[in-house]
C-alpha cells in the first residue's frame, strides 16, 4: 500500500432487538473529516464476523456530521443478520462486483456465494465467482455515496431504487458508508478502506494468449513463433492444467512438459512471459510430495470428526489447504520457490471458490463446494469458523498466500497473479477475469458492464476471456470482441478444450489483419495505459470507467453500458454499440494505426477536449522501448488548453518506490495560430533523456489533424496553418 490519503471514520453504535430494528443512537467520538462513517450494531462480535475486506482496522476520528442521513437499520432474527438502508430521491445504484446484467443496478439482486458457474448458468448469472458486498449510489446532483457490508457470510444483496438490503446468513456485521462530492471521490474512499492494486509489471498490460490447454512444449513454442512471424503483438503465453503430471499442482508432465526451464527460457528469448495455473485442490496420493508435506504440516481442511475433508476436482480425490490458518498460508507460499525457479513469470489461481464436483446438498444441489458446517481452524486475527463464514474468503486468502510466496521467491520482481475467486479488497493481491464465459454475442455485450462493475467495486485490473471461453467462436465474433477487448485493462484470449482454435490467425487472413490492427492499437497506447495503472495503484480510480464519469450530473449517461472510458480522456465505442449515450463536450476522433478507420470491427476512439494522451510506436512486446519516438495526442478544450500525464519506470521491480521513476505533466496552449506543447512538471529521479529523444505531437481540432515535433527540452510548436 502506498496510500497517502488520510481519512476519518465516524463511529456509530446501533441497538437492535431479536426481530426488528430500533431507533439508532449515535456515539459522537471526534472530528469531522472526509465523511466516512462506521456503523457497529450493538452485540457485534468480531470473532463471529472478522473483517477480511478492510486493509486495516480504521481508527475513529470524528463526530458524525449533523446532516448525516445515510443510516442503516440492523435486523437480527433466527441467527441471521440483515442491514437495510432506505433511500430518498432519484439515486442511481452501481456495484456488487462480479455480476451479470446491466451496469445500472436499480431493481437488481445477486447472491453472494462464490460459485463455479460456467457460461454463467447458475441462476442466470446472479451468483458468480466473487463476492463484493458493496454498493455505490449517485444522486441527481452528481454527489455520491458508497456502502461496504463488512461480512463474508453467505448473503443476498438487493438494490431497489428506494432501498438497499443486505441479507446475511450469519452473525452481525459492520457497515461503512462513504459520502462525498462525486463517484470518483467515493472510489478513493473505497480504496482508503480496502486498499488498491499493486502496480503490475508492464508486461502484464500486454496481450495474453491462453488455451485449455496447449498440450505440449512443442505446441507452446509453435504459438509463440507464430506471433513473432506474423508480427502480431503479444507478451504472455499461458499454461492451463494439462502441463501438470496427472493434474498434481506444482508438478510438470514428464512426457509433454519434461523441461519447463528450457521451455520458459526459450519463451523469454522470444520476448514472452510464461504464466502457469495452480489450483487449491491437492491430489490425495501418499507418494506425492505436496500431499506428504501438507499432511506432515497439518494444513488440510478437516471434517468435524477430525478426518481430512476430501472432494473431487481434476485429479480425483483432493484435500484442500485451510488458508484461514497463517501456518498454512506460509506453507503454501513456500511451495512456489522451486516452481518459480523454473523461470515461471506469473501464476493463475483457479478453481479457488473452492470448486468441488461431488457434493449434493438438499438446500442447493448446485452448491459445488464444501458442506456449510465444515470447520476452519483460523489463527492470529481469524477465529475458528464454519465454511459458511469462510467460503467467500477462501480464494481471497489463497491469493494472499500465493502473492506473498511469489514475492518472497522473487523479491526484486513485481508479482503477477490472476484469480477466479476473490472478495472485496482482494484486489490488493491479484488481478481477475470474469470467469468461464461463452462464445456468444450476448456474452460479448455482457463483458462491458461486467468489467465496468468490477472497476466500480475496487478491482480495476480485470477483463473477460476475449472471444468467449466455452463454445466455438466464429471469426466475426472474435474480430468484434478483440476490436474493443484490446482496450480493456486485462486483455487475454482464451479457449476451452474441445473448441476451435482461437488465436488471432485462426480465422483466415482478413481476421488476422483486423486482429493485428486491434493489438497494435493497444500497444501504441501502453504508455497511457501504464500511467492509468500507476494512478489507480495510488487512488483506486478505475482504469476502465463508465461514461457517466465524464459528466456525473447527466442523467442520460447513467445507464449507458455499451461504451466506456479508458481513464478520463479516451472514449471507446465498440463496433457493436447501437445508438449509445455519449458524453457532451469536445471529443475528437483519434487515429492510431493505418487501416483502423476502414476496418468495421475496430472500436472508435475519441480524445476528450482539454487532454493530452501519451502513446508509443508499434511494438511487439511491452519490454521494447515505446518512446522512440514518444507521441502526444492533443485535443484542446474550449479555452484552447490541454494537459496530460506520462508515468515511466523500469517496468518491473520496486525501484519506483525509491524514486526511480518519472511522472511528466504536459501542457498545451493555443496562442494565435500556434499550439505550444511543453513539460510543466516532472516528479521522480529517473533520467529519461535517453528514453525520450524525440516527441511527435498530433493535434486533433475540428476534424482535422495538425502535427509537430520537438524534444523534452525545447517543447513542440504546432502550426495551425
């Protein structure tokens, strides 16, 4: 965490009876600050509902404002706790994390119980892989509030237009309410409470290629070679479960993947990184080193009678680490040392809801996990508790253990970790994707509001399986999806076993060309994208944002979920979008790559008036120097000025934490028939003169493009004649 923001918490104690909410007296504790209030019901017990969402326990610093009106009512009945917040006025509701359906959440409900739900088939997608007990409301005047229900118990979240209801199946919990002048400020408040993403390595922002599974070292290198031969940008090749020996985690198949270090070295020589999957299920096999080590260290989840809990996953009968126990998390993290020493660059934690394939419960035959009453040990700040309490936190605790183990093994590199299951606040440890989607136009369109909602729920590093994971993908579907998917924060193409090939060249020469254009556009924008990730790691603002962020008072933008913003200054309109609601003001069409304007599959890009967007040249991998030369795209506002930022560091490691970075601020100003672009501010100690020797600037004005060039020292003059 590098949060510099200081915030205040106001503490309210709430009384209740066994069945109905009572009047709420306030305990006034200290000074008004940035308007965050903590509501604690009388009788709350942290040993029954520990917090796994907050980055740390906040300290109370202020009196509750006299005008505070957002006060929840708590209900506790039949050993189940609920919170209800009544709303007044016309309020647009958002959040809930990983959900299907519209961006605007008024009149929606979801089940918070992490579930393996391929093609989002369970309850129509109202119960998915992650839990984000969080709602944001935006008022007519553009001010906003956010609500954290600090609980991991199985729950239902209902967002009616006049009422927000959180029904838990467990003990009483705290509620935090943030109330600020804009949704962006509320997002900053959420990050103050739950943390931000860590700045990822630059290569993680490139394009990723995956399949379940590339079945041999030979096939992996064929894929890598083809990317380079066809000059289609790509940074990462992924290994799904078939690289393992009989699906045993932390092992390699002796026939198909006999030399993982050689394979990874060969990928590195071609400029690729390698990401490998690790699941939580460990095969029950007395001759298997991981099972033997875990048994000796007593790390497995056990049944109430003390026997190991066994559940069927890919290897057959499996045991599961009890990640509530710090000893188990340390043990798990230690397994990564030998694994990563083969040259593996990143890790993919999957099936970590945890998904179990052999359970059949009367209350829900599609539960697909451990029985509710399965006990967990806990330890340190976590009490003993049932699976009903810890299920939604299982993946979150797993990625914490994985992240720490990866960092300990390679302390000079930034960990890259992707997870399927997570909990609000888990963005501190892992990126995510939207699970096992389907190759259909419905899922293509669904991917935009899903990613936007994750961003509005504190997880900016996310994206869908481009092209659709399950089912065959047509060239038309692939090209449309990649045409806008190339601008989502996490960009990975993926395919399920038994489906057709889904690489960019798999659909013939025409789609190969359109795929190359889409990815060249992404790679040109890597300087801008990397700057957005740096800013998000500081303040929690989504990298991919809804268009209502452009004007939070415009009611026509509140429900728009076909188009999106990349940062504040770039509007992305997918080819599929039909009559979208677009923000008003100055927006000029942005051109990045030859051929994009005549390609029907490419998303249309527009730059906002008053902004400067940094870009690089076309490169094949993120490790290449983008800034030879640096490009600046300039769009003036009505006053004839513009500004923008560029963040630069080594692309990996932690030198930036000690000042080895440069954050440049560019300003542009129109004077008569000339626009002058200069650096107005530089932060950091990094010497960038060797990286940026020349700057080309393109000014978009009234549908025309004007160009100029210069240097960091001298600036740029763009003539308008």
